[in-house]
């Protein structure tokens, strides 16, 4: 008997006024899986992420965590249910240093106000958080940037810092929103290795336009088009799917 999905979204519909952004979309992720979401621009990929992370309230649909139904989370509840997310771009606090950005990530699950979390710690909690920050910076190869302002970082390093901040709270499910955007070949190779290492006992949900990344790291892929789920399968199945070919290339796919 298979274990329940660690995260499942069922029949999610999102309406923005007269526009239907998502139409009865269902996805699931099991522990140890990397699951990709792809589709043309405007397909609803980021909207799906925003539903899961409390930025958008769905018109209808259900959420299950480890097989248990639960309400859609608010932003400050994400760490408590083991979910962490990166944003398109980097989304760092530009005026804070790298280590301060990571300290926010290490402590925000305990205090909803990020700046109180950063500057209002008791001594023991602060010490443990700083140890975790130092360990995470070493893991991501960014220790030499610890005192540097985030706004002054080279873009590929800022991407690593954003990833480090997302994983420092030790999430069970990591949501990556176009993590390869703006990166060169060497940094994309590092990113793929990171995703495969991270997924060993946890799960990753990945939105990405770089098909090489999707096809090389994902166990399964969901394909959206105009807010509807048009295909689901392994990378090899998705490559050959006529509906996917038609969505990306236009017109009717041929055998």
C-alpha cells in the first residue's frame, strides 16, 4: 500500500473577477519526489503557488497535508506546516546583510513579524539561530558574503542566498518558483545538484521555464495551459504527449 501524498491540492479553482485563472486543478507530491509544473506564460503556474502559500484564496478546492485535510494556510503559518518558498527573482531584504537575511529565515516560524524575529530574540535562541546561519552559509558556499548587503550581491549569489533562506527552516516541502531564471550554465548545474540532494527525504515542487532543469530533476511533471491541467506524467511521457506539444508549439500536434 502506497503512503499518502505529503501534500495534495484537489480540484483547485481560482477566479479573479470574470477571469478563471485555475480550473479544477489537482496535484500531489510524495516525500522524496521532485514534481515539476510547466506551461506557457499565463498558464496559472504562479497562481497555483500563490494559493498554496496563502497569497491567493481559491474560489474552491481542498488541501491535504500528510493525508489530513486542513484549511488553506496563511503566510505566517507556512513554516509550521513544513512549507517554504522562493520567489521569482530573489526576494531578499536588500538593506540587510546575507547573514541577517538568513537569520530571518531561521527564526520567522516562531514570530510572524520578521523584524521582531530578527532583532527580538532571547540569547539562547539567537545563538542557536546564528549557528544555523553559519552552517547554512557554508553549505551553500556563501560564507564570504555573510556581512555583505543583499542588494550588492552578484545575481547568481543572490539566488543562492534566497535558496539558503528558504531551506534554513528545514522544510519538508520546498517550492521553487523559476529558480534557474537568469543563471548561467555553471550555476544551473549547481542548482540541479542541490535539488537532487535536498529531495532525499523531503519533496520539491518546481515551476521552471528551463526544460533541461525540469526534465533532468523531476520525477513527475504537471502541465497547465490556460488554467487547466492538460497532462501529467514522467518526463519521458510529457516529452511525447501530443497535448503538451500543441500547447507549446501551437496548432495540432502530430504523431
